[in-house]
């Protein structure tokens, strides 16, 4: 296979990955709290070829000495854009929308007997019965516990009303008595590029030891001394459909160009094979 065909095939494979990312963004344009994924490309290894080392033989050449031949392009990184989306009021008590950039809720997820903390901007919370119905726990729509400063937020049944305050404090009312039952554990992401998508509109952190960072250099707790969220509202997706359509068309055109390269290379090899 010729070098041009290899380069085009490699690049087409990576362009397909970008199209998948763009398609996922567009499909989640109406998903609560969804954050746009942005694909960045980088060049693969290149080889520098010194075709004419003798200056005398280079007379009359228009191309420079030392031609660099690449190996195509690859998907360098997929970054998460944590910029806030539009806030839409729902008038539902347990719906909460974060107001600041890079702030995330903490949730507890157990998969394959492994429990880990994940992060999300989706503030559509629910109350799920636990302990044989004697208590209720604040959870996500998928049933994952929402973490407070002291772990999952569990409240004894029998209260009349529950409220999430703008500073993240959760209070209930039993008759004429108001009681604080916990504070949401809201975290600020210092290095959002390190977040990995974990599915279900959530993120996880890779092994911090392998990254060479302390946890405090990546995540920091948010002081609950001001208005950091809006109750009775949800943050919409920050996907810009016009931008995603543009990226999709650009990637499709690039894909077509590389496919045309393979076709033309095949035609050229066919002509060479017909020489006698």
C-alpha cells in the first residue's frame, strides 16, 4: 500500500471518531447539564527525507531540500467544556442548577462491586426510600446517592417539606420545626482537562498518582457561604448546535478529501501496472 493511502486511511479513522463525538454532542443537546466534548487533532510522526544532499544537483529545484513526509493525523485529546448552560426554571423543589463555572455535584456510583465518586452538573435529584422505607436518601434520577459533606444524605421519613437553599444547605420542616439535615458536597474543578467521561452524564478522575498531581491540585471543595446554586431550576446543555453542525460538515469534507486520496492513489497504481 502506498504511503498516501496509509496516511489517508489513518486520518479517515480518526475523523470518524470526531464525527462520533460531534454526533454525541448533538444527540445530547437537550440533556440536562450535558457538557460539550471538543476534539483536538495532532499530527502523527513524520519522516524527514533529504532527497538531494549535493548542492550541485539541487540547481533549478523549486521544492526545498529536506522534505517532511507525515503519517496522517490523530485525535490528540477530547476536552470537556464546563461553561454553564442556560438556566431553566422548573418550580420543582429538588431541581438544582449550579451557577458558577467548573462547579460540580458529587455522586456515589457502585459498579462491579467497586464504589467510586463521580461528578456531574445534572441537578435533577429525587428521594429514594432506604432502610425498609424508614428513611429516604437524596439520589440522582438513576438512583445513585448524592453526596453531602458527610457522605450520602439520608433523612428520616415523616417530614412535611424539604428545601435546598442557594448555599447548598438542605433543610426539612416537621410541623413548625425547621431542621438542617446536611450540605451538598459541591466541588470546583481546577483542571477540567483531566476529567474523563464516565457515561450517564457523569465524569470521573483518572488515577492521580499516574497523573503526577495531588487531589487538591485537581479538585477543591466550595465554601458554602454564598449563593452557588438555584433551587427549582435546571441547567440545560451548553451544546451550540450551529457550531456542532459546522464541525460536522468540516469533518465530513475532510473525510471525503481523504477518501478521494485513496481513490486517486488506486488509479495511479492501476496506470503503473498497465505500463509495458
